[in-house]
């Protein structure tokens, strides 16, 4: 297996619950993923990241883990996970699994024990229990899902949960917690996983004394300011220890940080040579559709990682954010921009993440009936924020009506008009977004690993080259833009009939991207 595979890898995110349902109960499962591995090989990705499939009461879609070493019955059995890892490897696909170290489920045996134990007892010391202040919670921290981050237990103490009350935060000052996670990492590494996506990687260590955040609306401030429970320097010590564990296994096992931090420079701290390999670039995901915004984020991302010799990652969507077809305007415009964004993203230097369904151009489902909403945000926000279910609707694979080959009737209902978006319909259509992703992922393999240089371009257009012959142009403006033609077209996000060439110039239609073969110096 090649050296430093993660520097350029295209990694496909499988949200297991919504990918493919093998036993027909309407919930995606590990046998379903096994059955679709060849689809991922055909798509041309290098690795899959599986969201949590561990034993869980599903208070937060499996990010509330009750047993880190077993598979929840709704997803299959431990032997399915083992078989999935082996079968992926046989096909040359690497496998990254989620690890959720910031909090456990409230049904985890440790928390059950803590609730039954006395204040101050060793069982409580595995979590963050405190006495209240002035009859209320110990401080002003807010849950990311809404409401206070503290819940009171019958003996009067409060426990911290930065997310749902069914997700108590662990106490990472306690060596027992650290040892337990070292052992959990080894459990999965011994089964052959190629790495871990680390949930809330910026959250495990809290500021000494748990000081007030002194502001409200904290969940909205994650990427803009420092909060006393996020991005504390102490987390880095944990990653240095984890890196030693990863490096003690052959074939480059990696750690990927899910870290919401204020800027690219803070993010790069997670990627120092003795820490993690990658971190999700949420600043790129948050960029609005404008050439200047994208250019700024790309520059800041590349500059920050170059200081630590790490690759940048490029992420457009995941299971926590509105799907980017919708974010970029929805409908035909959104899809057109998503196609252009795919060519931009897939040609930047570093590693790229593809969230299941983005290769099908799926939009956010905004009209799910209230009674099916499962994201705890819906309840915790007092039914004001519908949460993240709209990007988690099961994939349409085939057929003309729901569940579109997914399996049983999908746990979140699919829109009736998704028949035109199925894999079956798109795979034989050379104009489909699925075909665009496949071809782009195929061509991407030939790009030089690191070189990247901006080229002069008219306003509203981004242009860069990689190596001697590869040029990418993206017209993010809403008007056609004429510029010198960089070469011959390798791949375009729009129909090639829309690219108007005259002499040495080309007119790029709005919201489109083109990959060119050209002589970079010419
Ligand atoms: C980030 C995960 O991606 C999200 O789905 C989850 O709700 C939170 N972390 C809490 O674990
Ligand atoms: Ca199932």
C-alpha cells in the first residue's frame, strides 16, 4: 500500500444509517455497506469513513456510544464490521471509523455507575459532575443542541453535556479515561482499521475551573471565537499519545480531527508532526459562493498547513450541515454550482471528503414531517431548529418510487421525485453529476501531489495550475466571462457546448468549472 496515502486521499463518508439497508428494516446497516463496496470502487474513492455503528441508544444518531467495542444490533454484528474491513481492503479501499471520546451515552455502564454513586466518588470522577451555583447550573455553558450544558441529578449535583443530556462529557483529566480510549483505539486497530475520525476533537479538555463563557448563542460561535470548553491547549497532549499508538501499527494508520476552531492557524495545531494527520476544513465548507471568499479560504488553508507539513482537506458537506446543492441556491442553480464546486474541490492539493449523496447531487430535504425528525436539536431547541435530518435522508439507489432500492421503507422518508437522482439512472448518463464525480476522481489520480499556483483571472473567476499541464478555471460569477483559453478541455462541469471559444479566448458560462490540459508556461 502506497506511502502517505492520506496526503491525497479521496475519502467517502458513509452515514451508515442512511446508506443501504440489507435486512429491509428501513435502517442502513453494515451488511448494506458491504453490498455496495463495488459502487465505491467504481466511483474511484480511496477510503471510506464510517459514522458510528457502535452499540447506542441512538439519542444522537450513534454519537452516543454505550459500548465502543461492539456493533449495535440495528447495524449488524461485530463480525459484519470485521468482514467489512477485510472486504474493503481486498478492493484496495481503506477504512476509517469514528471514535467518540468527548462523551459517552448516558446508558454507558460507566455513567450508569456514576449516577448510582456518591458525589466525589471515583465513578463520578470519570465524568464532569459539579455542585450548582445560586440554585442553577455550575456555569453558563450552553449545549450545542440548545439549552444549558448541564443537567441536575436527584442528589443535587449537575453533570456536563456539551451536546444532548444523553451524552455526558467524560473527564479527560482522569487517567482511567485516557487508558480506556487507548485500549479502544487498539481494539479497532487490531481489526485492521486504517484510521479514526475523532468526534469533537477540540472538546475533550475544558479550561481550568470551568469559567463562564460570558456570552449567549454559543453554538453559533464555534468557528469564530475561543470558548472555555473548546480548543484548549491540553487536547494536544492527548493527540501526541494517540499518534504514538497509531505509529506503532504498520501501514500508516491516521487520525482525522473534527475540530471546530476559530481559524486555519488554530486548526493546523492539530496537525503538527507528532499529532494528527488531517483535520476537516470547515472554513472551506462555510465559504459562500464567491471567488474572493473561496480564494481567501484556500490561501489561508494552504498556508496554515504548510507550516506543519500536513495536507489540507476539502469538505463541502457532511451529516451535520445543510447539503451544498441547497446551500448554493438550490434547484438547477444549486446543482450547477455543486458541479462546479466538485471540480474545484477535487483539484485542490490535499485530501478531499465526499459525503454520501453529494455525488448524486442530492438536495437538502427541507419538508420532512415533524413526527419523523430524530435529531435531538429539534427537541432541545424547543422545536425552533429542525436540525440535521434533512441531509441524512437515505440514498436513492434504483427504481421509480421510495424507498428507491435503499431497502425497507426509509427511516426518514425520501422525496417522491428522487427517481431521477438514483444511482441506476445516473450511472449510464454521461451528463449526470455521478459521471462527473467518477471522471474527476479518475483524472484526479494523475495530479501532482502538492504544487499549486494561482493564475491571473478576470474578476469572479478563479484559475490555478497544478504541475506542468493541469489548469482549473472556475467562474463563480453570474455572468459569462471571457478570458485567454488555457488549453484544451479535459473535463467541464457544464455541457461543453456552453464553452464558447473564439481565437485564443474562451467564454466561461456562469457557475461553471473547467479542467484544462495546457502548457502552463505558454
Ligand atoms: C459531531 C458529529 O458529527 C455530530 O453528528 C454529533 O452530533 C456531535 N459531534 C456530537 O457527538
Ligand atoms: Ca437494516
